[in-house]
């Protein structure tokens, strides 16, 4: 369960002035939700997800994940949180070209303080590459892969430590339609079969439609939330999140 | 972070950026090479100067006297000898591991010999010292002995030639004319040929160095190898002098044999076992001369304690003979400090270069650093990664620097051996690449690289991952 309350975030620009990006965001996200966050560029959606993912700790307000307040975590705890509970997928893939795909997928194991045998990590990475359909590319460097294949490697890396949540920042932004559809199918399967919470910033209407819930952010505030009414009824009934795919979702804005 | 993981990342980064690191580490290589070269040179020269020319692990204690200049003459005031009681007191001082009395031969003497080496005999006025044989036992050549042989008149074995006598330390010769008590043998007794012991003598390496470096050139004589000079026989004529006024009425004729070279032997002259010199001094002087010493060598357990022992000796009312070692040591230390400082400056400038390279690389790799943070790297992990890379660069640069210093040293030695004329104490190598020096060079290289990378590592660790990954 993720609980965001009164979240404010400002950036200081070079001329010393302050630009407020988030203005009192309140948001609850249930475990296993497939949430898309839409909004214009600069509306604060990426900032919101960076904060929830523990990448950004400079904010006002409260963010709790499974009862733990992120801003109270030490660097070590926040790093462990990112390592064990969150998987990041970026629009630009952010893979290391000097490593093979397999080594890229194994990257989180290097920083896993729980330890574990290198052979186990290798087996896990190979298994993940197989799951995302590019096992045959394991030994190749990412630079030899297409955009869709690179994103699959990035997803496999995000899944390495069996995270409970994946944060994806425009994961199909650099992909063609066909590759984007395939990645979307992968996300849908992860959400439905592995019950991984998916938080996706997107301009892609197909992803927004596929999500079980869609939140629109404008001027640093949540303007629309397709799942607000459902959540209210959940709280009344005590049931855990989850709505049918597409139900209550509003039409996402066109890709920029 | 796992050690294996850190190694993987460091090696990967170094491979990718090998060109940058090679360029950045050139200064470190040069600086470490200079550092190692000059310190090894200083250490090597120090070993020669303080190990062979001015041994620093011993002091020579002499009586404290006051000299008064009277025109061309200088007159010494005060007792100028030491005795067994003083030797005992010195032996009881802290850090003193041994005391060895030293006695000067107070009678004139000459030496005649050298035909086997130089083609004809040379005759020279001889200066001789007597020392405790224990002081030089390690320097005595194999098969020879350095001790006082008591050639009692009655017990000597009759012989016809040297073959009838035993070993390297005996020869067949006439009985000595004088007994130790000064009485003269009868003519009949003096005609008997008996096996006598050579008087064993030790020479200082100074003598060979001075001969090879200067005398042989002036007289166009062959260069001597100390190993082949050992065993040289010569006549030792005590009481005889080329200065008529100094001659004694009674002359003791002995056969001497060189049994080794020692840094503890008198620099100019020959060194005999204390017993012989005492015997000659008594013969030409008084019975008290047997236990009257002109100086006492004090062995010290460590070079570090020399100053403390010297102070104690002076507190006891004696002086320490000035060997020049302190000035030599000071000069060498200054030499090492100056060139060490120059090396430090070179490595320091190189460290600044390293810092620039790391700042540039961190700027280039900020997204990678952001990704590492996103997948669980702590700030400490990022710092360890950057500093680990710097340490590895330092280690490799240190290796190259040390190898370069070895090559430069070998080149220097080769040039010296071929083109620099011989001079006293010319060493085969001028360098002493001691393990502590090499370890220091590596530590120095690694330390400066890590120091240079410290600020970039701090900046990398404080990098905002959200900003570098998403621009937000």
C-alpha cells in the first residue's frame, strides 16, 4: 500500500527562483494496481513517481510504502528499498553498453546486501531474459539490440530482485507501435500474473487504457483519478484495490 | 556491495576509459619513477657512505684532552689513554652491545714486501693499531686466523722449510732475537729455524680503494682485487724507521700476513691483534702499556641509539671521535629530502590531473551512476567505486613507475661502470631498492590517486539520481 499525503516539491532554478512542481498531492495506491499517470510535460508526474520510487528524497509531505515513511529512511535503507522493492524502467532504457545483456540484468545483484551466489544470480538473469523473450541475446551487448529488445532487457533488470512495484517512465516512448504493444502485453502479464504494482508515466493512450486506474496530474495536483470512487468503496468494504482493466479509465491525452 | 561486484564494475570502467586513465597516470608514473629512483639512489649512497666509509653503528671513544697551540706545535693537556676500568664502564651503558679496546703501536715500524703482487718489494713506514680480535672475526678470510699467537721460544717446532710447518699461518724462520721480556737469545739459539706464526694483520678497504683509485695510476701499477691480496706476506720490522731519530736500538723482525679486509681496521695502516701491539709497546715501554688503550670502540645495538650513547659517553667525561659520519648522513638526508620533495611535487601535479580526469568521467557517466543508484547502490558504493578505480590506476601507475626507476637505475649503473673512472668506494650499484621503499612507492602512488579522486568521488556520491536519469 502506497500512501501519499500533502506532497509538495519545488525546484530551484539557476536564477535563484523556485519552481513549484507538486502542490499538495494526495494519493493512495493499492498493492497490485496498474496505475497510469498522465499529464502534460512538466506537470509533475515523473517527479511524483521518482519520489515514490525513493530516487528523490527532497520534498515536503509524507510518502509511506507498506507503512514505512520514505523520507525517514537513511541512504542505506533507501538504497535497500530501491534494490529489493522497486524496479525502474526508463524511456531511454539506460543500459550499460559495455556489459552484456545478462550482466545488465544481473546489475542489481551487485548491490544486494542480502548476498547470494553469483551462479544463482546468473541463473535468475537468464530465466528473466527467457521470460521477456530474448534469452538468445544474453551474451550480446545492448547496442546490438533493437529498441524493443533493449526495453525487455531493462524490464528483466527491473524484475531481478522480485520487486513488489515497478515504476516506468514512458517505457514505450522510444518504441514503434508493434514493440510498444509487446511491452504493454508484458506489463499486463506481470501485473495480472505476478501481482506486481505498476506505476507508469505515459503519454501513450493504449497504456493509459490498459491500466486499471488512471491519474491525471496538472499543475502539480491530481486533477482526475479514475479509481478514486473505487478506492472509497474499498475502504468502506475493507477489500484490497484492483479494478477491471480499462474500467473507469479516462481517455489519455495524445502522445506529445 | 559485494567485493566481486565492485571488482567487476571497476575493471569494466577502467577498460572502457583506458585511454583517459593512461594519459592521466603518466604524471603519476613519472613522479613515482623519480621518487623511487632518487630515494633508492640516496639509500644506496647512504649504505656505501655509512656502511663502508663511516660505519655508523659504532662509536670510537677517546680521552678528553685540551690542546694548546704553541707556535707550530700543539700540546695536549690531560691524560690521553684509557684503561680496562673505563672499558668496563662503557660496556655497562644502555644500548651498548660490546666494547673493544684499541691500542696504537707506540714504537716506529716499517713493512717490506709486495714483490709477488707488484714485481718488486716496497718499503713503507708503518702505522699500526691493535684491536680486540673479536671485533673483526667476521671479516677474516677463510683458512686464516686473526689472533695473538704466543710464540714461546721453547715450544717452537724445528723445521727446514715452510712445508714442514702447518697451515697458512705458519712459516719456517729463525727464532726472534729478543724475548718478550727484552732479554736477548744466544747466537746459537738464534740460528735455529723453527715454525713461527705469521703476525696476522687486517687492512681497511680504504687502503685498496685509495690504491686502486689514485696510487696505482701515479705509479702505473695494476689494479688490485682485494680477494687476491689476502694472504700477502711481508716483513714487519718493529723498532725500525726511515726517520733516523726515531729508530730503536732493538728491532723485532716478524713476518706478517694479510688475513682480510675490514671496515673496522685502521683506515691508513695495518691492524694487528691487540696482544701483539701490547707486547711491542711493553717491549719498548713499560709493563703498564699492556692495559693502556688509546681509544675504545663501542658497538651499539641500533643506529637509532647512537646519539643517546654518544651523550652518555660525553657525560662520563670522554669524547667521541669525529668520523665525519654525521655530516655525511646529514648531506645524504638533505639530498634525499630535496629530490623526494621534487618527486612529491610531480606526483602532486599528477594527482590534480587525475582529479580533472575523474571529474570529466563522472560527468560523462552520470547516467550510469544514476542507474546504479536506482538499482540499489548507496552513496558509499559510488564513492568506493570511484576511489577503487583511482586506487587501481595508482597501483598500475606505481608498478610502471617502479619498473621505470629500476630501468633508469640499471642504465645509470651501466654508464657508471663503463664511462666513469674508478674512484675510492665506487660501488657496483648506486641504488638500494629496499622492500620498504617499493611498498612506500606503491602506497604513495595509490594514495595520491585516491586523494585526487576524493572530490570527484564525493560529487558522484552526492549526485541526484532523479535529476541525472529523468532530468527532474
